[in-house]
């Protein structure tokens, strides 16, 4: 009986004297608190005129990923220039800008007899008049350039019958002997424009 009592006493002493084990703490996780530390949104797929895009962000703690859809781009069409003058027989290439994913569907002239246009936007002026060149995109957007086709003026023939004046050392000819630049000249020659050795007219008297 005494032996059993001694054994029980030893067990009780060991129970009180030995340190109690500490509870094991779980590692931190955002799922324990329900909070996240998110990164900035990053576009992974660009939106176009016809399709939506995608952007993503991730949590710095648990590597969770969130995904969002970005809206389609608004379709537009801009033509440059919007209007121009073009000499008969000349050509001009127009420029068109549009949203991502869009493209040119067709070019059209309102009057092919006055001007034609290629599918790359190059205009060829044929006859004088006014014509509209329209570009249509796959999105349905349109833009128009108004073209006025004119004749190139021929230079007026020079009148070689009039009398002009010049000095032997001068570089220009004059329309009058009373030109201020001729006041100090002792030798002044005259004759028709065709016989004048000077090619440029005086800027003061012409």
C-alpha cells in the first residue's frame, strides 16, 4: 500500500513540476482574417472594337488571382485631310485612322468620272468638279473627304514688245527709267525684253 502511494505521489509531482507544452500556432493566412493585399491591375489582353479585354491582379499573401473584363473600344473613323484641292491629272493618297482591331472595308468615289480611288485610299483626279471620297470600316464607321478638282492655270506669256531698262553692271531690268535704283547710274540702256541681257525684274519698279 505504501509503495502505491509513493508511486502516485511521484506522478503528481512530475505533473506539476514539468513545464506545460505551448499550443501550436497556425501560420498566417489571409483566409484566417478574410483580408487580401492586392497588386495593381495589369492588362493581359487588350480590348478591341469587336472584343472585350482582360485584366488581372494577385494577392501578395496567398497568390490568389482576380480577373476582370474590360469593355470594348469605341469605334471611330478619321480621314486626313477632310477636304483638298487637286489639279486635274494629279494623285493624292488619303490617310485614315481607327480603333484597335478595326480595319478598312472599302473606299468609294461619289463620281468615278471625276475621280477614282484605290483600296489603299489613293485618289486620281480625272475631270474638274467636286467629288466626295468615302472610306467605310468593318465596324461600319465612315469618314468622307471632299475633293475639288481644278485645272492648272497656264502661265501668262511675257510681253516682249515693251521697253525695259538696265545698266551694264546691274543684275536686273527695270520697267521705267525713273526707277529710284537708276538715279545714280550714268549709263542706262534700253530695249525690248527679248533683247535685254538681264533675266530678273527689279523688285521695286515691277
